[in-house]
């Protein structure tokens, strides 16, 4: 049979099947069920022994599982659907349908439903990864060490405190290229 798919043994999920022997001792009405490896026969018995055979049964073909969500140890990364084309490193909010959109500090709905900062990019309708805790690194950032980072228009990050709309603290700069997320409740500015 040359048209069969051959899969190397190490890639098979296997199940071992154990053969049982049913013995009926001579002159008895009892039937004993005995695993073959526990069966001993003495000379002169009138029983028949079936030789044990191991049979391998293919349960399923091995397949690669889905990739995990990237993120730092101790961080919290969620996967949602992008509501539109969204780049990485934007602050996003989640709508009632579970889609994420860039947040705006002037829109109450956005700041009240703030989810986190995107750590991947995606086109609309595709999965996007959003981080809520921990630190985020980006070599292109030029953050001022120790200064707070706030939500700016269109989900951007800024170290300039807002003067109108909502004051939303996103975190603090640990270095020029590292942001420690510490998302706080929005404060409405008057």
C-alpha cells in the first residue's frame, strides 16, 4: 500500500491496547478475565493461551497548536479584534462588541472603557494584542526618565499633561525607551 501517509513514530499520539484472555477452568462454570502479562500456565492444564500482542492505534495526527499571545513575564496581554487599522503602541478602548479603537481624551466613552496599549498592529477585523500591566519597551521612544505618560488624541502617548478633556495617566517612563503601565481612572478637567 504505497498511497498511505507515513508519520514518524515520535509524532503519533498512541494508545496501547492490552489483550485479555478469558479462561474457563476445567469442570467449572466460572470465567476468569486475566490480563495476559499476569497469566501463568502450568503444564497439563487444558486451557488455551492466546499470545499477547501490542497494538498501536493512531488517535490523531500531531498538529501545531495556536501561537501564544506575546508579552513580558508578569504583564497582562489580551487579544481583541481591531475595529479599524491600528498600529502598535496606541492607547485603545473596547466597544460593546469587543472591538478596540484608538482612545481620545476628549471623549468620555473612550476614557471610561480604556483597555490598554496595543503591542501589535492589525488591520480592521483582525486580532490585536493589548497590554494592561507591566512594562513596554520601544527603541524609538525618547521618554523623559521618571516623568508621567498620558493619553493624547487618537490614542497617542504624551508626557505633556492635558489641559482640557480628561486627564488619563497611562504610566511612567522608567527609561527613555521603557514605559511602566499604571493606567488610572480618568479625571475630568474643567
